[in-house]
């Protein structure tokens, strides 16, 4: 019995997605969710999952979607972010089946000001559903953590009502993830907002469960976006265990882990903290900062090794008339970047106990 027996391969949606997440929770692993910005990073993520016999989550941020559309496209009314995210999603769908792995296709943080982007993707989901019986994306994330809790919950309920009609899962954020990512800066946020409380998680759980079970919660437990030395971020994964126990008791449930939790801002986390978070029901961990560095470091190492061959089209250490095309061909150096990306993502699979689970 493995993941493929639970949900099959290719893009996973609806009941199969819920079954995948509960299976991960029961078996004590989480799936890395990788922010992708190009066909190159998408393909590298798929390749890494296939090599490691693991499921993968591929997600687009607002800025990543706009970049995928091309910097030459006007982003007025979120047009580029919508078009790029949708284009990336179709690329994932076209390629996922060829890598023979389960893929969760997701969109990342959507703040209140970015709701037109969210709406544009949902419009495409609904069109896709009419033709194929499932949404284009597996899931989407609303991040209204900067808004009052009541408003956060109200808007999430409204969108989950819409999404449930097409079997699309909602991820919501409760409490604020510190640091800075993709233009959203929470570096000066008060420390108390970095830790969600059991009663707040229960408010979310109670409201969303009235609509659908297809939701995940990114509850804050000291998380910070960006890269930090291990130990510099004060994570409290034990809070997640308290949330689970509280909800089990309040609702009289038999499930020890009724909430599907998400781990944001994992860079710089100690392995012990990651593993403890898994033990409390985390099923997804975002990875962006570290795979960005992996992609760059692969290219950097290539440049250092071949610097003498990358100073002009003609002339290198082997002779003044020797051509350098086989070194500056984008297929060569982009591949080195992908290899760096794959190496770092493989470590994430290992950290999350997600190797060989297919």
C-alpha cells in the first residue's frame, strides 16, 4: 500500500486529494510544496518527485504567476498573474502524467488585495470542471491573516462554498507568518500574532466544516519566511498538538488529528522541529527560499568550473579559436541550475519523511 494506491498519478483533486492528505497524516509524512516560476522549475520538481518515488505539490505565487506570463505582459487587474498561473497549471497537467507521480497543483498566498487573481484562477477552474469533471487546480490558498479573524473566516467560508461545487480544496492562513516573501513584508509584526491559539483554530474548523471537509489550515506557530540560521526562529510545533487535542475534545471526535495543518516559513528550521510538526498532523510544507538557492547554486558552481569558457563566443583555455557554444547553450547551464534545485528538493523530501512513499 502506497500513495499511488490511494490517489493514482497525475494531478490529484477532490476526494482523492483529501484521501492523499489524510494518508500522509496517518503515515507521518508531509509533502513538499514547491514554488515554481518557469517550465524549468516545474520540470525539475516533477523529475525530483519521480526519482524519489514521492508525491509533489507544485504551487504558484502571485509574483511567480506574473513572471511565468513574462515580464513584458501588463499586470493591470492581475492579468499577468492570472494568465501565468493558468499557463503554468496547464503545463503541469500536460507533463505530470508522463512522470507517473501524484501531483497537487496549488496557488500560494493570496492576500485581500490580490483577490482578483484568486477569482481569475477560480473562473478557469470552473470552466475546466464543466469539461473534465474536476478543477484545473487541486487547491488554492487564501491568506487573510492580516485581516480581523471574523473577516478572515467569513471570506474563507464564502470561497469554500464556491470551491466545494467543483471539488477544489481551500488552504487558509490563521495568524501571521513573519519575515518577507514575494513582496509581502511581515518583518515588524508583533510576536503574539506569530502564534495561533486553540480557540482561533476551532473557530476556523467549526465554520469551514459546515461547508466542506476539503480545507487545510496554515496555523502560525512562530513561522518566518526567508532564510535564517537553524535555531534563530522560535518555532513552537507543540502548539499544533494542543490545537488538535482541543478540537478533538470540543467536537467529541475519535480522530486524534482532525485538522490538516500546513507548515509555512520552514527555512532555517531544525530537523527536530520539522519532525515534531509532522507528528502533530502537518501534511504540507512550503519550500521556496531554499530551492531558489539550490537553483542558483547549481548555476554558480557551473560558472566557476567553466569560467574560462564563458567569456566570449570564441576563445577559451583550449585555444583562441575554440568555440564555446556547448558551454553557453541555455540547455547546458539551465540544466545545471535544475540539478542544484533537485538536490535541495531531495533533502526536503528526506526531512519530511516523504522519500519512497509512492
